[in-house]
């Protein structure tokens, strides 16, 4: 595949799971696309990792949720609460949430618990719900996003981000083996793909290294990034397992790893 002219910068904020780890925060990815600062999922530890990556919560323009399990959304409440302190004027532009069907109702239930502590002023928060029954898309100033349902939760979506000068980054979220993900990731520059457990520990709703590799191979992606590791992955040669099915450039995610897109 010919490299694309692209201005998308990727930083892994959290490469782990719900299992507490000193090395791996739970799921989150930072994308810098033009002037947009985009966060994909907000598992525990996201806001701290953002600071380590040189970004403030007030820099974030968009937050995308793949689904609403706690290891992907637990820092939603702390992030909104932090935005109110000490001065809301620090947020100079609205924050946009993008997620599958049901996110607005989810946020309303959180507000029923936390009240005004997580309520931003009028005009400072917008919500976009994308279709969870089939492909959908949305356009923003600096990028386009395409989404498609994947095999995990009813609200689960995978996303494809396309920059203003080309380049495409796909984020799987959590999923089992998915023909939809292969379709969405076709010829992408980078596929950030969950690989929760080694091949011999396969569980429903999650991928193994060889399955993730097969998806990347069939989609002809230029680079595969494996992430969302349970501790068993750190004790297994997951590179060799992935190489059963994928021979292209391969990266094993770690927190704060920066992955610039190839340009040409």
C-alpha cells in the first residue's frame, strides 16, 4: 500500500484492562488531527496519562466511546467533574461526545446520581449518537469518522478516522471476530486492535493475537497495533501468535507510546 500524506498523531493512553496494573492504564487513545484533540474511550487513568502526553482536559475537542463498559468509560465522570474546577472559562469551546445509541440516556442516569457536579453550562457540551444497526458517519472540521457495529455489546462501535490530507486510523474497541471490522479497516494506515488474551485463552467477545492478525491481513492494513492486554498477554509471546496470520508492521502497545502515521 502506498503511504498516505497524513497529519494524524496517535498516542496510546491506556493499553490495559480492568485488571489493576502499574504499567498499563485502562483503555484510551489520543488522536491529534489538525487542531482537533480527540480521545477514544476514557478508562481509569486517562486524565493523568493525558497530562503525561502534554495535553490538558481543556484541550479535548471530541471524546468517542466504543462502548460503555467501565474499563472504557470509568473516567467520564471525573473528567466532567474536573472540567468544572476551578473555572469553567478554561474550556473555550464545546466538548463533543460521540458514541452509539443509548449514550445520551447513560449520561442522564449519571447526572441523576451526580447532579450539577458533572453538568456543563449550556452550549459547552454536544452529543452525537451514531447508528448501532449499521454503518454510519459524521464529518467534523478536521476529520471524518466512519463507524460500524462490532461483536461485543449492543452499543459497540468501531471507528475509522480520516484526516484532511488522507490517512486513516481505525480503532476496534472491544470485539469478537468481526467481518464488519474487516470492512471498516480496509487499506487503513493503522489498525488499533484489541487483543485481550492469548490464543489458548480465547473468550467470547474478545480477540486473540492470531485473530487480530487475521483481521489486519484480510483488511490489508499498513500497520497493526495490538492493545487492551490482560496480564496473561504480558506472559506470552503474543508477537509469535500474531505472526501466524499477519506479516506486516506490528506494534505492541504500551502506555504513552507515540505512533505517527507514515507520510509520503
